[in-house]
């Protein structure tokens, strides 16, 4: 179970909540930090929620072959990440309610969701746009 740091997060965003639940259940992830992005804005007819999530993958120790003085082979302990951001994208794509990111590259996964919150006896509610970016902690 991953350690989750929520100190710098207001708790807003349904997609962010779903992502945190999914990320904390992936055993190859050791640490997750979520914080509000400075781009968050609220107005009378809209709410733009921006959240940044930082993940640290667990490291696996393996025995490899190193070279002593560049010549003599000797056993060496090699640390290797147990997951990559590309593989995390595949895992999150397979989860219902999350799906594929709207944008991804070697450094980030980005999700963008929009919807309306309509209360009882209302014709139109405020529009909510949620932007969540996932970064790897290096």
C-alpha cells in the first residue's frame, strides 16, 4: 500500500479522488503526493480544478555485473524501478472510470474532465472542469 500525502490538497475533484484510490492500490508505487495546482479558479458559472499528483515508484534490487577498473567483472547490486510512467498509463487505462489520459509524454500523464453540477430544481448548474497531471518523482 502506497503512502499518500494529502497535506497540500483541498480535497476537490472526483477524478483526483478516483486516481488516488487507484494509485494507492498499485503495489509498485511507494509514495503519492497530491497538491492543488496554482491554475485553479472559481467563478459564478464555472469551477476549474487543477491538481498535480506526484508518484514515486518502488525500487527493485537485482544482481548485475559491474566492471572493476573497467576490466574485471564483479557482481554488483543494481537498483531498477519496478514501474514506469508508460506502464502506469496502461494500468490506469484499464480501470473503469479513469481510462486513457488525454495527453501523455515521457514526463507526465494529463487527464481533463468536464461536467455540470445541477442541483434539485435547477435547469443549469455551474460547469466543473478538472485537470489532473501525474508526474514521476525522480
